[in-house]
C-alpha cells in the first residue's frame, strides 16, 4: 500500500488500484479452507473435504464482484 501511495497524485484520496488491492486482501481468497475442514471432521462429517470446491467458488465470486465494483467506481470517479 505504501508503494501504491507513492504513485498517487492526490494523497488524500485512495486510487482505484489501492481499493482493488484492499478488496483482494479483505475478501480472503482461500484455496483450502482448513478450519472448516477441521470442524467438519471433528463433528463427524462423512466427507469433511466436500466444502473445498464450494468455498473456492464462493471466495472467487466475492473477490471478482469486489474488484469489478472497484473498477466501476474508479471509472465513475475519474469521469
């Protein structure tokens, strides 16, 4: 974020790239949701790893939605 701020012309406003970076970090894209697998295994799930594909898809969709929103709002701001 500090490096992106160095490239920013207006230091009081976050750039679209800064917002996109923040969204990707906040959306918590996880490849293998280990905590959920551990909980499912602990409570006797027949297939504790069945959550992997839905979790990957859900985090990908939320990350993509956030990035698209940041890009749209960035364009709107710069018009």
